[in-house]
């Protein structure tokens, strides 16, 4: 069963930003889909199993952006 989580990523301003974040998150094991709403910074990740928050944060950091803390 797929698991969907939405995160807020700060610092994205253009389509290149979206591609960078999408690429890094898509590379995480088990990720099936990544949808980014540039206007709001919302990033929805669908995966086969729950993802560790640290893994998501590391992928966003690797792309050069920051995961907003709730």
C-alpha cells in the first residue's frame, strides 16, 4: 500500500529548483512519485513504505534547499 506525505521545502524559485528536489527525492529507495507545487513549496512524496524524516531532509539538503520544520 502506498504512503503519501507532504512536506514544505523553502528556497525553490524556478523549474530548475523543482527538478533538483524531484530528482533527489525520487532517488530515495521506495519512492514512486514526487509532485512539487512551486508556488506553495509543497512537495508530495508517494512511496511504498514510510520514509525516514532524516532521509527526506538529507535529500532536500542535497538538492540545495531546506525542509521546513513543522
